[in-house]
C-alpha cells in the first residue's frame, strides 16, 4: 500500500513539473513576440517625405504641370535613387539605412528642349548644359529654359527609422519631421536684358546679335558654372523710336543663360538686314560691362546697353525713301471743289 502511494506522488510531481515547463515556454514565446527588436522585423527601408517650396523659384503656375525630379545619392557610392514627382510639391520615397546627398530640380531629365544633363551617376558631377550649341562655331543658338534646383547634404536614415510606414512598427519611430525633407529651389539661370540704341533705326528691317563669355553649363549640387564658355546668339526685336525722332530709336531683347560674369568685359557683335532687302550692317563692340541691379522683389537684374554708329540710309525695297514713301492712292479718293479767295 505504501509503494502505490509513492508512485502516485511521483507521477503527480512529474506532471506538475511538465505543466510548469509548458507555462514557462508559452510565457517566453509571448515575451519574444511582443519584443520590439528591429532585427526581428526585417524592415529594410524608411519612408521619407519630400516637400518642395517653389515660392522663391520665380516659376509660373503653368510650370507646375511638368512636375519635378529628386535624386538621392548614397554617400557610400551606391546607385542613386531617382524620384519623378508628378506633384512637384510633395512625394514619398523609401530609402535603406545610410547617409544621402539629395538634389531636386524642376521638370525631368527629358522635359527640357534646350537643356540636357550629364554626370548623373554622381552627386558632384550632375551637370546641366546647353544642348543646342553649334560645335563648329562654338555658338549657342537657343536660350535655355529656366532651371531651378536645391540640395540637401548628409541626410541620414538611421536604424530606428526603418519600417516607419508600417502600423506595427510606428511605436518608437522618430518624429515625422525627422523623416521628411524640405527643398526650396532657386534659379540657376540668369536673365540678361540687352538694349541697342540705333542711329538710323528706320533703315533696319531685322537684327541679330551675339555676346561671348557665356557659361555653357552649371553643376546642380553647388550652383557653380563651368569654366567653358560659349557665344550666345539672340534676336533683337521691339523697335521703338525716340519721342523726338522718326529716325533713331532702340531695339531690345531678354534671354536666359547659365551665368554672366559682370566682372569680365564682354564682346558684342550686331548684324542687321536693311530695308532695301540687300544691304547689311555690322558693328562690333569690345570690352562691354554688364550692369547689375536688384528689383523690388529681390530678383537680380542684368542689363547691357550699346550705342551704334549711324546706319547708312538706303531706299526701301518698295521704292520709298528710308521707310517713308507716301503714295498718292493713300490720300483717298479725289474730291473736286472751288477754292474761295
């Protein structure tokens, strides 16, 4: 009888130990499941918000339809991440852990007619250049469109930011401002206003001009222009006569370029076709200075003014005299009447 009781006690003790062991295993499993350890979640990226404030870009509302492009360059030299932003003011991107240099600019690589890009595989070499240059003459035929950009350097995606887009992982994620970037693009293009004062404007049918020393490209990461320069060709239009002269006046134009160096003199050449349809007039100006001013809005204004010599008088192609050729039929119908004396 005593032996039977001892065996039962042993069985009960073993059952209790097993039950306790099972409870411990269950409790440990629950603890591990509830532990917020990053390495157990397998999230490899963080979601970063991209904000762009275009208020200082000078771009009009129509430009917004082109969107924008953001490029994230890993500082370790990995493959850049390109984000095409249909909404140029806001987008999201997911990035692995690491440090990044980022560039944002208006439009995309393929949306410019007179600008192309090179060196896009590296942050420091990303360069926008004038794409419509005539290589033999080293002359730029078309003015580049307005290009605006901004940059943010050494932005870091840390381990505790990974998986911030998951509801499960939001506990313990850094504040939202730590997972967002704000760009303020500004123009990398300068605008030059050229005014030509012409003696004998009445003899001019059309005119074009060139100016040398124009930078051929700009680096988006720094905003610095290249040392290589081109000659910019532009048309003169909008002829306006002086109030006190039917013969003399001005022609002018405004065009874009990557940069002008006001500290270095520029050479300007003017070629005009005259009203006789055959003659031309050319004049060159050397050592001209570009004037700098700032508008009330804080915009940089570059201006250049030149004064030509007297353009030769020629007979207009229609047979008039220097553009003034009234015809009898222009006087209206003939009317007869008596003149009282």
